[in-house]
């Protein structure tokens, strides 16, 4: 795949996620913070989880991308590890989640509601788009990004972007499913 095609595709996916979150702003705090059951996250907890996880990658992008040198290498191919992690994270076209998994405790939302959770998420997505724009002239294979689970898993820059955005898509679907469950609950009462 060409670097420019990958970057444009990832920007499109990020803008779609951003629009989904903007649509949540019309919902009240009570609805956003209500859990469908005690063992499931609320909508706002799903978004706060993304703020925590995205923060790791945004910090690394901020550290590495401005210092990176431009490259004329236009072709991009993922590593087998990058493809594997994106495949288990990215929702399927029908919206189903391929590999349900437990979240590591360091990524659990610490509080039920942050007043600025949605605002922070939107700001972070615009920052992500800024880094995607910066990466449009970089070698997406040469720059390495440590995963949020530690240096045991290191991504190529292109795979790190793919993983972060797939993770965002996954939890936006989770948040939408929470809203559906709450709607069904209120209809059945």
C-alpha cells in the first residue's frame, strides 16, 4: 500500500470517530455515565479509557515525529506483528468485535465521569490527525513506537497509527452498544 493511501484512510477513520463522539455531546451527563450493568463500562468510561490509552501513543508521536527525517519511501507494508495486533483490535465491517479481551488495569477509567472527557478526546483526535499529516513524508517502517503494554511489543509507525485508530473504533462501537443496551432497558421498563 502507498503511504499516502494509508495516511488518508487513517485520517478518514479518525474523522469518523471524531464525528461519533461529537454526536454524544447532545446526551446528558446522567445517560453518558450510566452503566448498563455493574460489570460494564458507561459511555463516558469507554471514552476516558481511550483518553488514557491514546495518551501513551500521542506522547511518543510528539517525541519522535518532529525529529524524524523526510523519506521518499512511498510503499508501506505492515509487519506480521502489526497486522496481528490490528486484526485482533479492529472491528469487523459489520461492527462486531473480533477478539473480546479484558483491559489491563492501568487503562481502566479511574473515575466515572470527567467533565472534560469528551473535550479531551476530541482534542486528542485532532492531535492524531496532526501527526498523521506529519507522517505523510516519513518512512512509516523506520520509526518504531513502543506499545502501551511495554517494549515487548514495538510497532512500526504505520502499524502504531493503525492500532490506535482500530482501538478507538472498537471502543466507540462499545460506547454505542452501551447506549443501545440502555435504550432497550428503558423500553422494557
